[in-house]
């Protein structure tokens, strides 16, 4: 099976190879989407697109890069597809002659030849909904999205998730098989199920973003490559589905969170909490984009969901020029709204933090203590971390230290562990 | 990474000639393509240098020079700010900028400095003042 790793083949000169990679980056999603509309199988569509890519690497060093490289790739993929289907038909005839029951799908050649050189955006939307189909497990949806929509190689995905290349490759192969087996149509869901299916898409985008923003493991505090992919996906979705409030809400949330990426990391590589951040390190271009996206979410007039509410909270922070200017009561109100939509102990924990800031640590501690019995938070390091913070503010330092130390044992991120042990040490010395 | 794409002026842009409807249509389509691809962060067109002015610095002296300026090829007619994966991606997008009239034109692509690239030159006090200014301007580019 030929894969994009073939880009590394020695056939192409470095310059041509880099051009091909850049063209792939720009064109691959639309290319795969355009082919998938006709062959009705994203796995096959991707194989054909990959074959076109290999052909480009073989031919462009000789022929030069074509004027319209996207159209060239599409035409090549179409020809490969027609060849394949003809072979399949011959194979099918032979099989039938042998009296076996072969069920090979073979859309007419004409259909494939009719793939538009400039595929409709609807195809891209179909591809997104297919890659994020609920029939797939979450990690499969994430891998498939990065692969089909962001044009990342298996190697790049593996590196971003600290997984082995073979594990990621397996995951993608299995995901494609699942889609075929479940006969998932290559289609945008109808009005009735659009919202529900969209939630699955937004979840995938936000998972990618979060793995970039709060890596679950490893040495680094952020994975910028995943942040940027998630932002790009979100921005693309916002133009594809401009009337969906939650799409803009998610974009706003990601832009606002990403605006703090630089300020979250101190000079020693340690994590800096929101209220301790140097706000001049915030990316004000992203802040502005985030606030505009939030306005767009409200302007749709559509139903506001969890992403828009969270973006609203992030916007409260973005609008405060100094931490003491933060409108905590508004944040608590937004969390109240969020808690009604999402019954999640994690949201409740965040609400407790806001309550602590708006109404004092004692009120907040009552909420957090209630959460301590929540089994789903058993291994969630932020629970003892928040509890430690509230206890510290109440002057109960011994208890606070114990909580920070407990939190440090729970996190898999070494940077977070260092930060938590630092706070424990402060409690001991006071 | 972010890149700034600097569109160099031409005799036509400096003469204040408005772009043809054909160019406008193609540019609008191209800009839409950039937005749809999640690449465009910001961008503007600039009026000819005859409407602009320069301030020259020399010691404590400040000299104001009104446009127009003569070295057309060095002047700017507009800019974009793009989010891309690599310089190669930026180059690939730049090759697609429409040019229906076939005139000679130049765009220059430069990676944007991140604030961290300045290191310690930007003191905490300066950073704070910068933050205030940026907050006042609403964070627009």
C-alpha cells in the first residue's frame, strides 16, 4: 500500500518535493472529498488521491510543476480510479464466469469522469461529517480527521500524539473499514440530525485543540501543530456552516484560548495560570478574532450551546485588562448556564473556581467538597489542585499542601507535576 | 507560522487607478478562498503613496516628507497576514494570486516575528504598556 510517506522517496528533488507537499496541504481535503462523492468510499478516495500524489512526485521533477496543480492531481486521481474500476469490472466478469458471487461496487466510468475539477464545498462538508461519524470511536475520528482533512501523514499524527506510527496506521485502516462496513453514506446529514452530528464534528475539533493546549502526556506544555490544525479546521467549518451558532462559538473559544498560549509558559518553561499571566503576552490578533467570532455566534440568532457559553467566559477574561477587572459574577452566570446544558462534574469544578473569585473561597469549597464524592473525578488532578488553592486562601495550609501533593501524583504531565509540587512547597514554608 | 505577504506597488496602483472589475472579482474570489481555507488572518489594500507621508529620523531631527515617492518598485500597495504550515505553503498560495491583466507584479513573503523573538529587549514594563495599547485598539491587527 502506497502512503504519503512516499514523499520521502528519493525520486523527487527537495524543491519539487516541498512544492508537492505544499500543494497536498492545500488540495488534499478537497481532492479526497471530490473523489469520494463519486466512488462513495473515503478509503478508496484517499488511496486514489495518494496515487495521484505519488504520480506527481514521479512526474513533476521532469515536467515541471503544472500551472494548476490541484486540477492535475484531480485529473490523475480520476484516471487511476477509472483504471481501477475497469480492472474491478473485468475481475467481476471473470468471477461471475467462474460462477462465484462477487459483490463489487462499480459506478459507471462516466460518473467518475464527471468529477468536477473544482469540487463543491459541500463535498468538503460531506468529508468532515463522514470522518467524524459517530459510528467511529473518538480516537478513530480524530486520526481520520487529521489525516483526511488536515493532510497530515501517519508519522505526523503519531508524533503529535506520542503514539507509534503502526498504531496510528492501524487505527486509520480500521476506521476506514468501519465506515465501509457500516455503509455510512457520503452525505451531509439532514436537517433533523444535523445538530447532533455537528456536535460530533465539533467534539473532534475541540479534542484536537485540547491535546494541543493541554497535552495529556509528555514533556511539552503545548503542541502548537495540533493547536494550529484545530484552529484551521474550525475556521474552515465556520465558513462552511455560517448559520450554526455553535461553530462560531467553538472558533471563538479556540481563538481566545490560543491567544494565551505564549503567556501560559513562563521563562523557565513552567506553567503560568490565567490570573498570573502577563497579558501583554496574549496574542491580541487572536483575541480580536475570538471576540468577533463570538459576536458572529450570537448574530446567527440560533440556539446557544456549550461552546458559545465557554467562549463567553473566555471573552470575560479577554476583556479584562488586568486580573482584578475580571467580571467574575458574569462568569458565574455563564457557568450556571453551562451547568444546565452540560451536567458535568468538570464544569461544576470550574464553576466552583469562579464562585470562589466572585463570592469567596468558603462558598466555593462547599461546592468542591460535594464534588469529592464524584467517582468520575477520582483521578482528575484538577480537583485536588483547586481544593488546595481554596484551602490555601482560607489559610488551611497543611490541608492545602496535602491536596497539591495528591494532585501532583495524579497528573501525567511532568510540567504540571513540577508546578503542583512547587505550590505544595510554598504551603509548607509559610 | 504566520507570514506577511507584502504586495508591491505598480505604476497603476501608484497612479491611483482603481482595479478593473475583472481583477476585483478575481481578488474577491481569491480572498474568499483564503478565508475558506482558514489561511487569512487579516489583509488590507493601501492607497497610493501620493496620499501618504514619511517621517525621517536623523539624530533629534524629524523631517516630514509628503508623498508621492518615486521608487515605485519599493513601495507597497497592500498586505495580507496568513496562517500557514510552512513557507512552502505560503509560496504555493502566493503563486495563486490572480493577475488577469498579465502585468508584472511582485509580492514579498516574510515570516512574522513572534514576541518571544525579541527576548529580553522588551522589558516587563514595556510589555505591560504594549498590552494596554493593544487592548485599547481592540486587538485588531
